[in-house]
């Protein structure tokens, strides 16, 4: 199933309705003058949570539309993959991850915001899936390479579907497009993203061409 398929569009309509039902209920209840203050705070928190979820879904759709038109990337500038990975680790709330680095400075020419989005997606997925067992960063032969090993059992079929179709049960309550978008970001930079099953989980490998 691809994002262009009618079946996925049906699922898209269903998923977008998901946040709307609790928002409508909250809107009705918040108009009551006799509403308990504690209950009011619960409803306001729920409104904020569901609004953020809906906004993330729309961001995914907007990014996918940009990707299909070849307009996903912004202006390119020099950046270092190790530094972008540090930003992504902090943004994902990962504080104790050990990065095995070959010591080479992997300098890239690309959109740092989109590259950080790619890295955040891989890290967020790994944490939600079962945790990170290893992160490796290296470069050579004109390419920078990031490899993330994800804990947990996985089959080759499961690994293949992660990059062939929107996830049926997204790890972030979104639309299931984030991994597909991560691959599109890598490819738009002249690289690629692959996910395969290994003995102790999943291996996510991203390659990007180095500058010069």
C-alpha cells in the first residue's frame, strides 16, 4: 500500500478523524459552567495533546507532498554529521547513548534541518521499537555512514515493509509516513536509507555523500 493508493487515502481519512472526536467532546464539555476545575484542566490538557497530534499528521502530509514534487529540501549549507547527530540525540531525549565514531570528520553539503529530521526519525523509531543497542558513525569512499542497531526481534518481511509502505501502526500516533520521509530526505541528498533484520533486532543504515 502506497500513500497514493485509494486504500491508504481511506485510512488517512480515518486517522485524521481520530483526534477530532475527543476535541469535539472537549469543546462541548468546556462550555459547561458547572464543570469541575480539575476536570477542566484534564480537558484542556487533552485538547493540547490532540491538537499537537493533528498538527504532526498535517506536517507529515505536507512533507510528503513536497517530496513528491521534489521540493523537500531547503537551501544547502556545510554541516557535520556528528554534530547533527548530537542535536538529534538531544531532541529525542537520549542522554546515555554511546556513539562509536571512526574519528573522521564527515562534512556534508545539505539541508541541516531536514538531515536532523532524518536522524530524529531514526532515533525516535529505535526508542519506540525497543531501544538502541549501538550507534556507529563513520566515513570513507566519498560517503558518510550512520548505522543504528535496534533491539528486539524482527523478521526480514517486517524490515522490508518499514520502507515500502506507510506503517499500519505508527510508533508515534502519526500517519506512518516518517520512515518513508526519512528515506526521501536521504535520497534527495544523493544518499539512501536501508533497514534490514539482523540476529538481535533491526539495523538501520543511512549513507550520505560527503562534501567535495
